[in-house]
C-alpha cells in the first residue's frame, strides 16, 4: 500500500466520496484480478497510472438539501438520503467549491427551498458544476423539482450576477419525478455557450451539460493518447459508445475512416460540434451511426480497429456476439466496470483468436474501489 501524506479531509467521516482517501495504490481486488488476467496472457502485472492527488475533479453533481436559511450541498451518506455538506472538498477543482459557496448564498438570499425527499417538496434538488480547463469557467446546471424553470428564476439571475466572468454557461434542468436519477428530461439553456470545450491532445471535444465526461480530465487525456497510439495509420475504425468523441476524434487524422456510434442525444450533439471543427478531409472520413451499440454491431465486420467504451454493465449482447463471431484485427476496450470487463475479456479470449497484448489501469476515480481499465486485444497474426 502506498499512502500519501495528504492533509486530513475536513469532511471525512461521514462523507463517503473517498473511502480510500490518501491511498495511492490500486484497489487490492482490482490489482489481483487484473494481475491474474495479465499473467494468463503472458503479460507483466499492470501498473496504476495516476494523476494529481488533489483539486483534480472538474465535474461534480451535488445534492441540495437542508433549509432555505441553511442549505447544504454535498453527497449522501452510504445507503441513506442524509446529506454530508462538503464546502471545502480537497479533490474538487477550487472553482467548484467557489460556485457551491455562491449557490448557498443565493439560496439564502432568494428563499429557494431545497428539496426534501420524503414529502417530495422543494424547488432545488441538485446542482451540476463542470469546469473548463482552458478558461477555468464553470458550466452550471440547476436541477429543479418542476417542469418549468420559474421557481429558480431568481436564483439563476443572482448567480449570473455574482459569478460574472467565472460562469461559462447556466442551465436549468427539470426533474419533477420521485426518482433517484439526478437529471430530468426538461432542459433550458439560460446563458453562455452550448458546450464546454476540452482540448484532448490538441483536439477540441465539446461537452453539452447532459453528456457524460470524465471528471479527471487530465488523466483521461493521457488515456486517449494511448488509445490513439494503438490505431495504425490507414485503419478503418469503429468507435462504439463514442460519447462526445474524446477518443475517436483523436484518431481521425491517421485513420482511413472512423464510424462513431452513440445513443444519447446530448452526446451526439457534442460529437457533431466536435466534428464540425475538424478539417474538411477529416470530416469526409467520419460517419455518425446513432443508436444502440448492439444495433450497430455490423460495424465490427467492416473495421480493422474497434474501440469500445461501454457503461459499467458492459457491452451490449449483440455487440459482444459480433466481436466473437468476426473479431477485428485490433480491439481497444476502455472499461469503467471491472466485473463486466473481466467476464467479457475471458469470453473473447476463449471464443476467438484475439490475444491480450496490453493491459493498463488508470486511477480516474482516485481513493475509491473503482478503476478504469484499458486493454488492447489483437488477432494472432497482428503484432
């Protein structure tokens, strides 16, 4: 175990966000299971790729509870709806803490009622804060308990005045249902640009507020560079679960073609914005394939390189079946769900002539039991 001499976190306990706070090693279970997979493939045990220890988290979704006079912003204690207020989180980008403090002041001044779970009452349920690395500005989403933004109008206006140039954009999201989901189906763009822009290895990637993005942007950029290094020049590429294109946009310059598959509308919007900024020659090599990854499984047989970055549950069944039936020359698998990855990696190795050539672990979720796994599979004839 490698434990860093970090200053004690003022919110632990009871904050559940960093159960392994200060521990720089990989979670023992992940290290063991991935080590066994590597050993079976004749590889050395994977090492953990780390980034900054503090102030690295550029995206946060915080629950808003308490009372108008004394609002609380933070995370729920494990297994409860009891909130832990975290005004000085050391892993948050400092601007996230600044915006959270401004929001508390705004709630007190405007009289907006924080949400109460049991009676399903209150105006403000959550806040989502994302920081753009280049500008340091905050994309701010106020998640209300209504189908219309009116109850939060005063708060939004006050935040816009107070945050000024620190505010990238302001959004309202409506989530009026009794649910544990954070974002609802209703959106209003109040002010600012339509998406944050992150430059990932020199490529502009656009992230609308409803699209997924990694919270550890600097380390995610290193992972994206590694993926690009595994794509040979002139390859036909398919990226499934492409999101806003943080992986696939970076290989357009060297690939013969890239087919981008994605389901979520806001991610597709971000991907379209990113493609619009690429040179015409790269745009001509790109193709959007909206829909479920399983419905786009035919892309596997058309491609030399397949890149997948599925949700925690793993690959769609139809996509896994296609990979087993017609494995590509190269498969690059990015995984945030270790059990699914281990299960599917073993199935691919048993059912095909794919072989595991590289295996890496990224600490995109430091101080937790979660890791991001990056794996390269190739067919026997491909070195």
